[in-house]
């Protein structure tokens, strides 16, 4: 499954819309996404979408800076 993760660059940053970034990651579950990000980055995770599919995924590929992250 493909998930979209909203995050701050550092765990010490408070969530603010202006500094929120996003990434796309392929993983079998939301729990696995959290484990991979915590193991490989210092990101402060704000929110993880349930899964990207269908029209929503097509929209993200066309309108966002869509780059799949591999951890």
C-alpha cells in the first residue's frame, strides 16, 4: 500500500502548516510506515493517510511533488 506522510523535519519542531512537508512511502501497514520513518529519520510525524489509491493517487501524482521514498 502507498501512504502519504505529513511531517516536520525535526522532532523538536512544533507542527505548523507553513513548515509541514510530505512524503510518499510504500509499506504493508501504517505501523510499518511509522517504524521505518522513526528508524531512518529524525522527522516528527504529524499525520499518515490510510492509503492512497484510485483517483486520489492519480491526483497526487499529477499535482504534488510525488516522489516515492524507499527506507
